[in-house]
C-alpha cells in the first residue's frame, strides 16, 4: 500500500512540475512588465492564446514541432510588442495613470478573444490522435509519466535558462534592468526607455506564446478563451512569489502548479481553480509582498 502511495506521489509531482513550469513562463512576462512600468498586463493571457493558435496551426499545416515553436514564440512576441506600441505607449506619453492602463489591458484582452472568435471560429481546434512530441509515456519501474509532461517541464526549463541569460548577460537585458531600477538615470546613460519597454513586452510575449503551445500540446486543443484562466493563474503565481522579481515569479509558478496537483490528489479536481484563488487570498493576508519577499528597513 505504501508503495502505491509513493508511486502516485511521484506521478502527481511530475504533473505539478510540468504545470508549474508553464505557469512560470507566463508569470515571467507579468513580472517583467510590472518591474519596468508597474503595469499589470491582463492581456498577457491572450498572448499565450495567440501563440498556442500559431503553433497548433503550424503543426496542422504539416510543419514539424521544432518549427511550430518558433511560430508560437514569434506570434506571441509580435502581438505583445504590437499591443504595447498601439495601446500602452500612447497612455504612457499622456501620463494617463495606472488605472487607465489597467482598463485598457482588460479591454485588449476581450478584444483579442473576440478577434480569434471571428477568424478561426468558436470551435475547438484539436491536434488529432497523434502526439507531435512522439513518446507517449516514460516508464520507470511501476511509475508511468506522460511524455508530454516531461517535455513541457524540460522545454520550460530550457526557455527560462535562455531568458535568464538574456536578462543578465546581454546588452538589452542589462538595459532592461537599468530602466527598471531608475528610468531617468538610464536615459542619461543613453538608453532609450521606449525601445527597452517594447523589447520587454516582446520577450514576455515570446515566453507566453511558447507556454501556450505547451499547454495546447498537453490539452490537445486550442480555443479563443484558453488564455483566460492560465493568464490569471500566472498572475497569481507572480504575486505568490513576489511580483517584480524574476526568480520569485518562477518559484511562484512551480508552487502554484504543485498546489493545483495537490488539490487533484486530495479529490478536489473540480475545485482546483478555486484552490489557486484561495491560496492567493491567504498569501495576500499573511505575506502581501509574496512568499519570498524580504523585509525592507526604511530610513527616516
């Protein structure tokens, strides 16, 4: 009996890590944008959805999986950068405030959902019975783990490593951190904040697009509303870890994925979405700045 319980724990741990790593990819976009311009971009879930559509349509057109990922990443990056240019940049120039930007983000989210509703249609688009990732499952003794979930976790980790490298070891990444720390000083150093903000949106959208395709491969379908709940949960993950911090957002995503999987194991699969929001409320009450936020001493 104990062996069966251990096997079940290992299987659910793999599920939780795969789900959490995908949440972490989306959460990185939230936390980057917030760190640069203090905007909660609630349209981010739709960048995830559009990336999923681009990748799935590429696969259905006959392209291999390694070509579908660049399609999803490019679609997510382009739509994210385009939204920033068309909607958010004019608001920044007019100093319209955070509330106007937040309302705009919600409006863009609804607009993109309905655009996709009109173009591909309301019907779900499936990938069929063939798994594009090839291996259906890995067997370790008596433990069977979905091959898709293994790939989701591994690809997510690879993308996060690439992202961390870009942020910490490239010129654009260093400029992002400079603008986040002090925009005025960054301008004095010759950095164009508008260009860096656009780059930040594009990078976050690229990660969201990749995460969207990973979700689509796991669920075997896409729809115009598929970005709504993962987008909200990624925001929850960013808040749980501590929004504004890249490592904390990644940790928050993994924690949320494991929490959802725990809810399923406990027999509350129908309420796993509610678990995420209940967990958020608890964190906001006990640790408003996030689980990993450090206490700061203010000088008087």
